[in-house]
């Protein structure tokens, strides 16, 4: 064990990191993988409250302070995800002697398989992988899937693996609500249900495991830290417990490259609007997350005066509950951040108006949201289990997908992935009537090269000005039936097309040479 | 009522069909729709056995003899699907006076919506819709889905509506077997379970209804007339009952444009191989189906010596259980008929070797089968219901899809639908080892224009001779992750590419102008 006071210069650092020779061989972790340091320590008292632990990871002139956490049964962990290749060195610091001054190094190796790193913001409004690979966000929602019984959790992973979705909105805490949210969780997040000073480590280990499974499937976990649909007290733990919990979540989870932070599902529901200090939470995440995962805060009412102030510096992207797609350009321009339509309503059959959209309209919303320059999110409220069981509906507990939109969403995704989306800009023709979404024309284009326009209704005229002097290949897309029909090439200049059927898009691409 | 003896010349015919003025207004039925004539008649005795009924439908010089059937409770029906526009006239004939000599006409109107007609064979080896629209067959299998309880039947329709599948293999009779086939049917096809002289009309009405729902979803119903997995006697009814039943099925179902006839699931299982006279059944269908739906007969053992003689004139297409994709070209050349890989094994987790393939391999089989010039069929043996219920597995009872292949199959389908498949030819490089499917290279091409090659293994060289003198656009397809990566254009001539990962395809398309 080394005295910390020795460390005070480059010399000291060299000496300090030199101690790795005394420990085990350098471990290897691939870039953007999770490097986990496991440290045995005292289990006495309440380590969650009393023990401080962090590590400083260093490579060249870059240093990251990475929080550690207690994981029960005398085990402490520090998780770090290196973002560049080569050797990293670390040393720990703790108020518990046996955890402090532990040092070592890791060799960060090339990423393998489908590891393209975390996502990052590109061209102000879009998202791509850290290695520059394209990422087109196709979200779904299963709020409390990690709180339900294990067999359903397993089924959810299986379902996601066979789905088009690459992002899922999911709460840490269980949810109490109607429409399939009426059971107690498989375990409670805290000891004795609501001793907020003592985590239930099994609960959080399971949460980590599920996030890791999503990582392996290439699915972003949009982790919702707080929500109002609570009967156990997790929405009213108080500032101190909130801060402790958020810091614990950072320590446990932020090393997983697929994690996003969603401060709230519906921050403005009166019960939590003032009760939770959103600035406090946002600031902690902003200042203390060593991996700087994306941060959003999602509204309840679907109008912009219920948005949290998205110009706040700790907010990385606009996370909205709305289907006012016609405002997308305005919001993008106002906040200069990526726009995620994180709740657009649900396909399904519950009695609530927000949860009984047809599959056709759910799929249609994807085209509207996507061509408005945002990223869409799906939800399904159909019951997916049999009569003799507790009600399982995807939007709440996961399980199985029943609605017919996912196949069409897959088609939409395949199509969008053929476009240079990050170089494209939206424009919206609302045809003078914001109340009727279905006659709005949404166009995403790259001037002189590619124009894609969508309108849900038949008999609506799409008008475009095709720039440049090259011919355009012209394709009509039947988005519901997933058919693309080539038409005759069209000249540049004014283009007009009146839709024949519902759910049509037009796709114009200039011809080379 | 008119005396039939009066009808003997054009004059008589004119006079005869002139009687429509006395009956109700001409009914309208769209082209390839179902025109149903409902006739009340005596319910005494055993109409199934004793009453004969047919109608002659006529348009210009074309006449079709259409069988009618008894549907219980004193109701007789005749179903006809007109294949050309304009007026059709009909007159009935029966040994029951009140059913005979009924005449009328129908006006066949233009098809609407997604009605492209029945499928037909094109260019010897392929299938398209009657109106010339492309159809690429993507099958699945749920043998006894119409025999299980109604809630599962409803769920199956819902699942299919959200799936990529446009053909399903389905038995008329319930099935008794392991792996999710252990329940009694929701109703029995015959009175008292096995009084083969008296249908249970509810059972058959439900079957019609399900076929009609598939029609509306654009899904071909590959109706399996006989199978060996039987404990009720339906596989051993004897020649006379078999003939009666097959004629009844023709009368009830052939007017539905999505019906195909599959004489058997596994005709060569010893229990039914000799017990059923396949020539008798095939000949009845060939001679008496007024709508001439496709006819196939599916084998048990997966080797060609267990194929039924596919050169028989009543067989329209090769319906195989096999995954010997490397024999596809040989079989196509031998029989000069479309080749359907109607059972290639199943993704899932049952103990039987045929039913525990990975989702990756199931998806991979689609590429092999499709690029070998055949049409692939999916199956899923995973359990899809909860613990407290009777075992439900898609391959047997329908319900929900669990495996991860359908999304990849959707991607395969989207891709194949961008190709002029009916103008393309397969070639297969088996790399000297038929035992290892995964290093076979399957290529479907249109000389000088398009080449698509697939091999399941990494590190296998694909060699092509690209004809013509135009550059080719070159794309590598990661078929499992559904990503298409553009590469630099390649020159015509010899092309070589060694696959880097499993499940890769290459796609070369010559550039215009």
C-alpha cells in the first residue's frame, strides 16, 4: 500500500503507475467495453452510505475520475469503459483503507464484432456511433420490464432480439398504474421495499445484467431514473437519497456503452414536478458521469410549454412526448439538439386515448417523425399473455409484441439506413391545418441529390423543387405494404405527385453521371 | 323452373340466361373474389352423402363446372371465383328439385385494394400473381392452428398480420404428436369425432373463415389435406370417404384465390404411404377443381428417393422437406417446376434434431434456399405461451413467434423483392462437400446485370464471372445484422471475394449508361 501523499508530480505518477509490476498481468478490455475492477472490502455498517470509492484512470494527458460502488457481500466494484486504444493506468481512492491506493493497468484493444462504441451526436441533430458508423434510432418502450418476473424478462430479451428496435425506454423503478402495471415487482430496489439507504443488490445486479444483454443485442438502454407512477415511495425519496441513488446508477451503469440517461418519464406530472430537483439530478449526471452518456428529460403533456427547458447545458437531446411532428423543424432550430419523439402514442387496445392507435397509424407516425428530422419511438399496449395470467402488455412489462407495426418499422428502418440521414434536412408542409396530422407532408432531403416525402392521406399533393440538372429516379413507396414501385425518371425542377392511397411516400434520387 | 331439355343451342342459351330478368338484380363480385350462391334446401337424410349439386358458370365460350356443398341447417352453397371481367351466367343442377335449375348472373368488376388474383407459375420455375404483379413466396408453418382454441386462432391471425410470411402450411385435420400437439381440437371435423359420413359444419365454417382472413392479409393458404399424425382416424377413412372429403374441400375452398392444395404432409410416412391413394386424390383435384389451384405433395424423408414422382401431371410444383439446397438446380432441371423448400427444419428448442436449429441458421437457410432458385419456408418450435397453459408452439398451434429469424426473413424478402427474380437463374458451388452446407456458395443471377451470392461461412471465396462491359456496383450484405455496405465499383470479368464473417452475401449490379 502506498502513501497518497507521495503522488504529486510526473515523477510520482510514473512511480505510482509503476506499481503495476507488483500486481497481476495487465488485463485486456476492448475499446468501449466494460473494464471491471473487483475489490474485496469490509461489509460492516452501511457501505452504500458510508464508503467512498473512486478510481482515477489515466492515459497520457487524459484522466477520468470513475466512481466505484458497493455490490453487496463485501464486494466493491469500479467500472470503466476506455474510449481509446492502448494502456490505461488507474489508482483507487477510498475512505476504507483496503480499497484505497489499489492500482493497476489495462490494455485497451480493438473493438470486435458489432461493437461500434457508444452513440454520439453528429451534425447537431443526428446520432451516430463513436466509430463513425451510422446509427438510426428506432425506439420502443417497456417501462418496467426489468421489474417483472424473470420468465417475462427472458421473453422480452428474446423478443427484442427479433425486433427492429435499437433503443428501449425502461425505468429503473417498478411502476404502479393501470393497463398492465398492477403487480408487485419481482424484487424491490431497496431493502425492506423502501429503506432508501440500503439497495437490494440482487435487484440492481439484475438491472445491470439486462442492460448488458441489450448491449450485446446492439440496443440502447434509455434508462429512466424517476417516474411518477409509484406506490412504494421511490418518487419521493428526498434530495439526499435521490443524489445517492443517481450517483450509484452512474457508478453501476455508465460504463455500459449503450446507456442513456432519461431523468424522467413525465417530469411535469404534478406529483413529481416540484418534488424532485431536476437541476440537481441533471447537474450530477453532467458533472460526474465519467462516460458522459446522453441525457434527456421527457415531458407529460404533449405541448411545448411542458417541455423542460431543453436549452439547459446538461440536456443533450430533446426527449418529447408528443405527436406534433409539424413542430419538429421549429424545435430543432430552437434547441440545436437531436429530437427524439420518445412517446408518440401506442398501438393497442386499452381504453385510454393515448394507447389505442391502429398499427397502421403507429407505422405512419414513424414516417412522419423520421422525415421531420426526429427519431421515432414505438409502444404496444395489446395484451400478450393468456387469460389465466397477470396482464402482460409490452408497453408496461415487455413479453411479446402483438401489434402489426414492427414489421413496417423494420421496413422503415431498412429504408432510412440506405439514406445519408445525417446530411439531410427536414421541411414540413402542414397544409394549413395542424389539427390533421394526416395531410401534412414531411420531406427529408439532401439538396440536389435525395428527396423523401411522406403524407398519410390519399389525394394529397406533394410538391417539391428538385434542384440541380440531373434526372431523378422516382420511386413510390407503399409504406404499409412495404412495396417500392419504380416510376419513370423525372426532370429536375418542379415535381408534383398526388398520393393515390394512404401511407404513401415518394423517393427521388438524382442519377449519377 | 325451366326444363333442362329446352337448352340445346345458342338460341336456347340466350333464352335460358335471359331468365335472369326474373330473378334479383345482377350481383357484383370483383375479379378473383368469391361469388357465393346460397340456396335453401331440404335438410333431411344426409345431404353430404346424398345430395348432388353443381353450377355451370359461363362467359362467352368459357364454361366452368363448379361443385356446390351442403353447409348444414338446410343451406347449400356454391362458390365461384371469376377470373375475367364482365358478365357471367350460371345455372345449377342437383338431384334435389329445389336446388336444380336455379340461374342467375354476376357482374365481375375490377379487383380492388391488394387483390392481385391467385398466384400462377411463370417462367417454369417461379410464381407470380395472376395480374402479373411479383410474388416472392416466404412460407411459414403452423400445422394445426385452425384446430386449436379460438383465442389462439385469433392470436395467430394477428401474428401473421405482423409477420413477413405470405404463405402458410396448414392442415385441415387436427394433429396428434409431441412438441405441442397434445390437445384435442377445439371441435372435430366430423360428427361424433369420426363419423366420416357427416361433417361438423362448424369446424369447416371456421376453417373457411381462417382461410378468408389469410386471403385478406395476402397470405397463401397451403392447405394440407392428409397427414399421418392422427389418432382420430382421419388418416384412414378409406378411398370413398377420402374422395368425398376432397370433393367437399374443393367445393368449399377452391374459390378462395389464396388456396393451394398440399395433398400431404409427409406422404411417405409408412402409416399413410399405401393407405391413401395419392393418385386418386391428385386426379380428383386435377380434374375437378374449377379454379385449378396449385397442387403439391410433401415428403417425409429428406432425400430425393422419397419425393413423390414430381413429373406427375397433377403436380404443379415441387414441395419438399429437405435442406439439400445443393440439389436445387438438379431438381429444377429434372421436373421443370417451381421448387418449394416447404420444410427446411425449424428454429427452436425441442429435443428433436429437426426442430432445434438456431435463429441464425434458420435465416441462413432462407438465403441458401432462395438463391438456389427455390422458395423457403420457416418454422418455429419455441414455446410461446406461459407455464400454466397447454404447450403452444408456433409450428404446431400458431400463437406467437418467438425465434429471431422472422426479422431477418423480412429483410431477405425486401431484398429479393428488389430483384427481377423470375428472370434469374441459380448456380451452386458446393466446394466439394455436400455434407457441409455452410461452405456452399449459392448464386442467383441475371447474366450481365445482377449477381447475388451467399455463403454461410466466413473465409470462403466467392468466385464469379461478371459478363458484359459495364462496371458493377458492389455491395456486401451482412444478412443477420441486415446491413448493406457499398464497396468500390468493380470491373466486369473475374470477381473474387473472400467472406470475412458468417452469413455474408455479395450483390453486384451493373451500372446503367
